[in-house]
C-alpha cells in the first residue's frame, strides 16, 4: 500500500492540525500501545504518534516496527512526531480525520 505523492501531500495538510493520540516512551511498543494505536487508526485513519525515546536511531526503529505491527503507512516524521495512515474498513464520518476535512 504505497502512498502517492499527492496522497502524502493531502495527508500532511490534514495532519498539520492534529494532536498526537499515542505516545511511545522508554517502555517501547507494549501490547497496550499497539492496541491503542490499532484502535486509533480504526477510528481516525490518520494519526500522529509522539516518540519520547531520545535516541534518533531508536526512534527510527520504533517507527518502522510500529508501522509494521499495525499495518500502517508512514506519511511523515518531524522531530519526535510521526504521522501514520491506515485506511479503515468502514470509516466513521464522525471520527475519520480524512472524511471530516
């Protein structure tokens, strides 16, 4: 599910006003974090995730592993924030960040 340049641009525009809904700290990718990320993606499709791990290489590894585990696509990273996308099977117009924009 590779995103096109136009899709990424649209998602970055939408993501600009979003706040992080999941924070990943030194404990890493626990089962609770993965469950909450999956739920948030099912509800919102496009979310921001904050990484408070300090080390740049560890952050890159966590981002890659998170996207792989939840089946999401990385749209953009800025600093400690990653914008990720996963299409919902049945998007809820009241919750989806893509349908509300």
